[in-house]
C-alpha cells in the first residue's frame, strides 16, 4: 500500500518497509525516513529507549548527584546518548545533500541539535532529537493503524481454492483457477473467486465488501463475490472472473491507489513547506548575525546563537507535513469502514463542498429488481398467471423474469408458436389457447376491446388477452430501497441544496418515485446521451459542485463528466465502478450522506491542525526571538504540536458517522 506521507523535499516519513531502508530521489525528491521497520516491534523503539535512559541518567547526574567524575565524561555521555536517534537523521541529511536538496526538516534538526552541542547545551540537543524521533514513531504507528483498519476490512482474500479437476477436488492457489472451472466452498470458508452459484442457496457474510455484517442469502444462478464468508452449507460455484479481476482485488487496488491522488490542501502544504524551510534557515542565520550591527560591544554570540537554534527547532514544519496527509488517510480509512471507497483524498475535499446531487433511479434509489405488485384478472387468477407465465417464460426481459418467478410454485404448461411483436409483446399458444401478452398497443393491433382506464396506470403493466378477449393485467414495479427516503432527507440536512433524478424509465413512474422520496426535480424517458446533456446543463452554474450517483454501464459517461462520480458497488457494473471516484459497496443511497459527513469531518480536522500548528509556532517564535523561550519550549512547539496534530488526525477513525 502506498504511504500517505511520502513527502517532498523537506518532508520526513517513517515508513515501515520490511527489509530495506529506501531513499527515493526522483523529481519530487521524496524522502523516506525509516526508524527500524514495523512500529509494533521492539527494534523500532530501541534507539529512542536507549537515548531516553541515557538522557535521564545524565540529567540526574547534572542536577542531583553532581559528581565531579561525571563532569569529565559529560560531553561524551551526551554524544553517545545522541547517536542512536541522531545517526538515522544525519544519514537522511547526507542523502538529501547528495540529491542537492539542502533545506529539509532533517537539516533543520541536525543544525539545531549540533549547534546546541557546540554551545554546551548537551541535554537540550539530545532532547530535541529524541522528541523528534518519538514524533516520527507516533506518526508511523498512526499511519500503520489506519492501514490496519483498511486491511482488516478488505484484505480477506482466500489463500486457497478447492477446484474440481479430473472428477475430484484439488486444493490450489486461487490465481491458478481458470474462468469456467467449478470450485467448492465449505461452511466457514471465504469465497476465493467471483462466480455464479450452482448450489440451491446459502447465506453469506459480505462485511469485507460492504461493511454490513447482516447475512445475505444468495440463490442458484446469482452472483457470489470473492471475500464473502459462507455461513450455511457446502456450496459449488462456477468461476466467472480471474483472481486478479475479482471485486475484492479491485477494491484493494482502489484503496492502495487512493493516497496517490492528493487533496489541494495537502499539495499546498507540500509546496508551502518547500519555500518555508529555506526562509526559516536564513531568518535563523539573520538572528545570529544582524544583532551585532545594533548591539556592538553588548553583543553576546552564544546568547544569539542559542536563540537562533531555538528559532530553528520551533519553525520545523513537522506538525503540518505529518498531520495533514494523516488526516486525509484517516478519512479514507473511516470511509472504508463504512463500506465507502474514496479513490483519492481530493474527493474527500470535494465531498465537503458538495451542494448538488444528480441520481439515477433504477439500481440507485430502487432495487433494480422487478416484482409483481398486483394482478387484475377477469378469469381464474391461477389459470391467468399460468397462461401468462408460459408465454413470458420464453423471454429474457426483466419484467418477464419477474412474472415467471411470481408463478414459480404453479404448474406452468409449455407455450408453442411463440412470436415476438417488436415494441408490443408476445403471442403464443398454451394448451390450445391463443395468448397475447404485452402492452396496450398489442391489444390495439389485434383490435381487442379493453377497459381504456388501464392507459392511465403510471406503473409498468403487462396486459393479457386469451382467444381474442381481454382477460386482465399484471402490474410490475421496481421496489424503492429501504433507506432511499432517509437518504434524500439526510442529503438536504447535510448541505445539499438540490437533488435531481435522471432516468430512462417513463416520466410518469419517475414522477411518482420523486414524489415519494422528496426529490427536488426529475427527468424521465432519457437515453444515456440525454443524461450527459442534462448534467452539462446543471454544471453550467459554476457555483454548483455536482456529484452523479449511478450503477449501470449506461451511467458511465455521466459519472466521468461529474465533479464527483459515485457508483453503487455491490450491484453496479464493472464499467461504472472503474469510472467512479467514490464507490458505495453497500448499495445504500444513505451512505452518500455518510460520505459527505466524513468529507466534512476530515476537512475540519485538517483546518484545526493547520491553525494549531501556525498559532503555537507563531507565539513561541516571537518568544524565542526575544529570548523568552528556551529549547524546552521549542521542543513543545515542534514535537508537542506535531503529536497533538497526529492525535487529532487519528480521531477521525474513532468518530461515529
């Protein structure tokens, strides 16, 4: 996973690489400062621990025991205490100097601490470097905690797959399983690959993909995704995607790449620090040299050098450079825990500014699954349904599938001489009876009398005629998602001024759904290119920050041109998920408001950290230049503020949204 704190020029980063100390000096001169690998290991804390013990012993001898023998070895004692924490930083200075990068956080710290030694302020010199190292360890631990939060949620890929080969099941690496092969998954095992269910049904825990722990029942023929946990019975699955292309692999890749797309605030701080660090260095130099012009004989070099060193320590941009990327990383981690995947911290920033949301209807606000809502029949209802289902059984249309599923328990006869009448419906013979099933235009074509009131029905209906006589209709409707009403309400409560619904469905249905949900405006009967035109029209108003939320492949062009493209991940098409900037794994529209809340909370924490760092540093800088602040106050202004900022950034992951 890419590190959120790879910092340009003056930026330090304690990065937990497994076996290597890595320095990258590309165009951006990113510096990776490794204090010893995994922050959970004792090895990482050993240098700081040795330095702390020696520093405390030295302070005790200096201030309490006051033994003459210690005075002789005092400079050497503090130099030895300094080395465990100082050497890694001095190495970084050497590496950055080789890359012709002279003004970095490392060089500021090195000059300040070596300068303190030069004027005999040994404990202060050791303390500055020790606390700087402790700050680095805190940063490393905080970053790793955020990474673990994401990994614990997402990295649940199965290590093995039980695949049917030569009549028996073999345990193999999932990467070697081909599309079309059959795998077996036992109770309590994770699904290793995406596929289609061959067994009758089973229950699954899909928390790794959606963040929701509620078990989900999947029936024969439905899709099963890698990362789901099988709860019920031994099942067989026909593999539909290679290991690398599974939903889980895609999610992991999205999260790993998220930190490479930086927020404007983060990029500004990097650029600011690049200019700020050399300015601080020359101001510190001026603090030593300029007073001699005004003070003459009263000028005391050691006093002004000490003030200059205090100034250097205070001005170190550590708090900003560490805490801001960590804040965004924490936001991405918190969102992942709620089943929301941000593909970059820049989208967290945009979420906080969002004021207009344009939404697709089917699959986004509705379940995208058609169901028979009502049957109106002039003959026996069972006979009516069996005749209709027999004809519709030959069609692959979602509405036909809904009718066949509704009639699943009934004894359905075989239909013969099926004929499709384009744009109208089907004609066939069932048990010697001629059956027509379709829309009103079909009845008009065959000059069959019917009740004209059915033309006023807003929902989708299938009308039926048997042997030339109208016999009734079936009303089919898509179901509104359980949390859709709440979702629209929460959007309005969280600063969204306008919610627009765009749909390819007929306008009468779109109007009804918009009325139920409380949507501000709606447009129906739209083709994909019409949706693009509508969104471009909305975007003409420059004050609007627009998100589009969709799920189907037909939504891909609109997702691409919106300020933020959001896709429903569990049911959505691969194309929509790939194009989107934010993916909602739970398929719940109410998560859009959660994403906005997380974006706003992240922005708030980042601003708090910027204000805290600048305010404290400005105050102590003034005191330091005037000789009122010592190296101890400087340590607080640098490392103390950095630690406070880190703790504030980590807070995002504990917030409830």
